[in-house]
């Protein structure tokens, strides 16, 4: 019924051309059938229903709507990360970020942050018709602006997939001046095997606490013959798992309830223990409240695991 563009965005003018009225649009917005992502641009609420990543989808639509406006601005920082689908730790979804391409002209508005800064051709790419800063430029911009080691580590974990990425990141860091020490430290410790912001934040806390950092995405062959890929592992003695809601939802099979996943995870954990592995698990709130580090330290003490 609602005409949408390639990004699943409803344009007010196109809706009117299709015979829908201003009153119908207003009624849909009031009823929550449509959600505004920009002036005269909307997303269907049905496209967000039941999605764990609904907030990400909505924010991405806001960014696309802004990028397709007058002048085709270049999305940057958290907005470019959203388009590249680089998961961030505590991303800014309140503002659309763009960069001017000039040394001046930065400003902050209620829903938009305009960053000053030159944009060489190699730092700008087009993704599905939207102009954004490149993955390396986006990662460096986010890391410099983030202000915390876990946030910088998270964005670099998501951005260091190729040798070319690393070469460009190093070029950009070498040219940076403000806040670069933290970004360089995070970049040195980045690992593209990290599978989520929760895993990156976990590793950042281990590093800051001086704890041994396990290997990532470690494979174990269970007694049942199945393979288990664990977030963290130390040889044949220890397994660490970050349990996030998205991870559990991702592992749900068709027709399953969340409890089915929990039961299957418990069986998997029992099989890991049968291999002689000590298993530690933690959740998002453990990271936020600083509970993971003492929990992990207790496991290491019991196992005799020491820092190199």
C-alpha cells in the first residue's frame, strides 16, 4: 500500500502521487503505522516489528534519509559505521553525523552533528547509493571521538578485516594529532575475530585489568561429535562465553522458544566440562557493573593461569 524506495523509505511526495492524502499520512504517523526518519521521510513500523536490531534499522534509515538530501552530504563517524554495519559499543543514535570536507564549518544541531575535516577521495566511498567515509576513515574517526579504550577497540575489531584496511588505518593514525594515543593503543590490540561489541568490551576489560587474554573463536570437538565454537578459550583448560541476547536469538531455530536455546546451551556447556574445561559465562550487565574481571580472575586463580 505504501510506496517505498530501494531503502524501504516512504517519501511523502511519492505517497501523495500514489493517491494517499495528507490526512492518511498524519493518521498513520499518529497510529504508529509510520515512523518519521526525516522531514517527509518515513519508515514502516512493520519493518521494525519483532527485530532485535530495530533500533539499528531505524537509525540506518535516518542516516540514509539525511544522505539522500540536498547536496548529498558524506556520512561519517557513527552514521558511516551504521551504513558499513560496523557494530559499535554504545553508538550515538541520537544524531546523524556528516563531515564537511573542509577545515571549518563544524556545528551541532538537535539531530545532526556536522564535523569539519578534509575528505580526500580515498576516504570517501559510495555504499548502495549513499556517500560515506571509508571503513578505515570511519574507524579512526569513531576511535578518536569515542574517548574510551573499549569503544575504540570495538570499532577497530570491526574494521580490520583486510590488509588494505590496516594500511589505510595506519596512514590515518599517523596523520592524526588529537586523542591519538588511545586510538593507537586500541588499534594495536584489534582482532577481527571478535564477533560482537560484548566480546570486544570483554577483551578490553581483560587487557585493562592485566589478565591473560584467551584466544578467540576457539573450536572444540565435543564427545557427541559436534563442534563447539567458543568466544574465548585457553588450550584444554578454560572456555569463556559472553552471553548476549542477540547471540541467543541468532541461535534460535525455526519454531523454537528462547528456553529451547538455553537448554541447548546448557547441554553444550556440560559437554565442554566433560572435556575437562573450566567454563565461565558472563552477560552485558556483568561488564557494565565490573563483575566480569573478578569472576574471570577467580577462574584463573583456580586453574593456575598466569599473565605472560
